[in-house]
């Protein structure tokens, strides 16, 4: 795949398009990616855009679960060069509904241009991107086939889902980081384990924040067992009608997300302080997640993600404070502890502390046979974040 010479230079028009489309599809990453070292900016931006295309396919409400699986497979084939990217883009783009934004539609239609940049990366970078997209696409498809308003069966299933859509991104980022900074290679196993937690913390925060919007699309990514333990049936939840039992379950999940974000801070601090830009890239995301969890904790009766959204003022303060502290480990730890001091902290399951072994360690391995789970009645019930 990608039969090109290492360290090739991306065509200027392709690189320019990548810079142009990024802020249109993600304000957050358009803010954080420029903080990265120059050698990482282009590859991380490109990887994000490709992941966003995978998300766009899975988010499309007019596609059945079977169609999404077929399109995801075709997408990965286009990325790896096993099929023609232009033909794939021309086939799928006209089939997108108005639910897909104009920017996402444009990005998908310009896939061949995005791949012109991808082909200039070295073998390690390309392999990391392809592995991420392969696991993400298959994982999203597996869960889309079974998700509904009943939620996911267990916390372990939620962990597995978060791995498929976010933990794999953390793994990819780590591979790109070590390729950029080889002195981190001896910390590979630790970084990979913490990277999965990093993704989990961010994804859980998004799931908690967006749960009512997700329900309006017929899906719920919350774990049944956690809510059932507190006497709550997920399929019966109604926005604005939450009770004290719902609040207890939410506090437990906020505590789990907080625990993963603690590990995300440790991940960040393994990176040498001289790479302050990479640290900022991580810390800004962690900081915004902590502030979102605080908003959730303060307003457990919320009925819309907009009610717990972090304000622009808080975003600006987070950016300013991390700029002052990002080179100093004690200062970063103090700032995180101060921001998260009132959040609950739920102990993680024992497997999160186990050494990671490629292909076997949690949460790469499945614990639930997805084909045995109940399928939603309506194929359009599938919708990802």
C-alpha cells in the first residue's frame, strides 16, 4: 500500500486544502493541532480528517447498519489503495442526507486530495493511521448493529466502545509521537496503556454530555449495569425528568471519566518538557473535559448538551493557564488537581492496571458477543458521536 518514497513532500494544493477544511469540521482540533511540533502537525491533521470521514459514514442516518459496514470497508480500501478513492467518493457523496453538514460532505468528496497528503508520510505513520481506521471502522460497525435506547449492557462494553472510537486514536497518536521522538520508545508500553485511558476519558465526557442528543437519534451509549444498580432503566429515561437514582449513576460515571483523565495527565507528562507544544495539545483537551465534567456534576438535571457546554471564557482561561505551566510537571499536576478537586473519583476496574500486551490486553479484547445482544428495531437507530 502507498508505494511512495519516504519523506515525500505533499503537493501544496493538497496541504492547503487540509489546512482549509480542518477548522470547518472541528474547531477544537483546529485550535489544538497547531500547537504540535511542526513535524507532527500535518500527519495528525491528516489522520484526524480521515477519522472524521469514518465518523461521517457512521453518523449518516439514511444508511442502514449493513450499508455503513460496507461503506466503512470500502473507505479503508480506498485509503490503503486497494480501491479507487475517487470512485468511492463519487459513489457515496450524493447518497448523504441533509443531516450531514456541508463541510463533512465536502471533505468526503475531496478524499483523493486528502490522500495525496497521506501518501507522503513514512511507513510507520501510514501504518499507524491505517490500523486506527481499520479498528475504528470495524468497531463502530459492530456497535451500530446493536445499539438502541436500552444502552450498552455493561461498563466493560462502554469501555470497549470508547476504545474503538477514541482509544485507538490515542494509540495512533502515541505511535506518531514515538516515531517523532525515538527516545520515548522504552516507555512504549506505558504510553500505549495510558493513551487508551486518555481516549476513554475524553469519549466518556462526550457521551455523558451528549446523551440527550443521542437519545433523540434513537441511541444510548450509557452502560445498563451501572444505572440498573441504582434502579434506573435507560430505555425509560426522559430529559428533564431525572431523579436522585439517575444522579447517583451519573456521579459514578463522572468519577470513572475523572479517573481516566488523571491517567491522561500522566501520559502527557511522560513527554519531555521541551515538547511543550505536544503537552499543550493534550492538556487543552484534558482541561476542557474536566470543566465539562464539573458542569455536568453541577447540573445533573440538564436536558441538553448546550446547558453544560464550557463557556468561551473558561476555554480562554484554560489555554492561558496551561501556557504558563506546561513545562513544569508539579505545576501541571497542581493545576489539574485544583480544577478537578470537587469531582468524584471512581476506582477503575483492575484490568486497567494490567500491563498492555498487543492484541490481548483490555480493552482490545471483546468481552461480549455483540451478535448476542438485542438489535434495535429500526436500522436508523444507529448514530455515532
